[in-house]
C-alpha cells in the first residue's frame, strides 16, 4: 500500500472516532495502473461512508477509502457520471446509434450487481445527483456534433422511485461555450455543482439551486473526471469535496505501464471557491 493510502486510511479511522477532528490537509489518494487504457479517462465519481465509486465508459469500480479495489463490473458503453443513494449507485448512460440514447441504470452498492434501469429517453445522459427524492440529470449537448463548442446544454429532473422525468427537458445556457454538455454533478444536499468541458478561460463549474437557477460560476477549477461531497464523518462541519484526476494512458516508451492511473484530491468550498486542502508528497 502506498504511503498516501496508509495515511488516508488512518485519517478516516480517526474521523470516525472524532467526528469534528478533521485535519487541515488530507493526503492525496493515488490509483496506479488500475483503469482500462482502452476506455479513456475516469468519467464520474461518488462515495459512501465506506467506499469510493468511479466509472470509465465501460466499467464501474468500487474502492475502499484506503484505495484498495473491492469490486469491478462491466457496464453499458458509454457510462458517465454516477451518484450514491440509499445503498445503490445510479449511473447516467449515453447509448450510441439508437433512438432513445439516454437512461439511468442502478447497481447495488455492496457487490455492484445490476438492479434495474429506467426507460430510455431521447437525449444522452451524463451528470447525475440526488436531492430529496429527485435525480438531477444532464442530457447532452444541443448539437449533432458535440465536439463543436456550443452554449446550450440540456438538463432534466427525474423521480427517484420511477426513474421517469418530472419535467420537460430544459436548455441550460450559463453564458459560456462548452463541449458535450454536462459532465458531472455533485451536491451538498441543497445546491448542484455542475462540471463542464468548458472552453479555455470560461468557468468550468457552475453552482445552481434545485430549480437550475445559477448561484455561482467558479473559475480556475475543473472537475470533469468526477466530483463528489465527502461523507459527513470525513468532512466534519466543513463543506469538503473530492475530485478525480486521470493520468495519461500507457506510452510506447513505457511498456511496463499496464493501465491508466487516477488520483483523488480534496477541496473545501468556501466563499464561492474551491480551496485545495490536499497534502501531496
């Protein structure tokens, strides 16, 4: 086990014993050569008290807070962002070459076994968060050619029990160009923290209320590989998140590298900004 993983395991254990006694800095967690080099970067992230869940396009992973891989299952291509609710992992899915390109799929948080899925809906899904019986979901871009930067992004709310839409899809335009639409959504239980592939110089994270009204545009911070709120026992009374950064895939000049790595870094959201509280070696 890497030193950083040992430290975060010790820190997590101490946080259980002393809820309010969280450290000022949290050691980074590094996953080396864990992810499939053919499935691109990490797409989304969520967590529970006991585990961290990450996705690539074709796989869902479960890790302990000590960084140990606990489970991995193949999932529908393309699986994007995820969220954790009531012991289950909810995934946002974008299908290819079909009419109903979007859906929500559900997996058991213990063993990652498949539970159920929503009926298909016309737009691809990416970005998902849960608040008070509702899933907040990104529904892809407004263009047939998503790599072309665009101002329009679709969003919708879904009922948590039926997985059916509660409203007509909305066009979410926050005044800047993006690519591919919403990528990741995190929440503190009251607000949504929405991450985009923003064009250079534009805010890449937008904070909204539960009616999609913009409260804050966050500059200088990106979170398109996964963002989630830390569990209460790990953040104390502070508003703390982790985000995922994916490392480069194997190179021809480094054949010993067997997979893609990733890392978790930690941030405190305060006064409209994400403040880095990661301890790096």
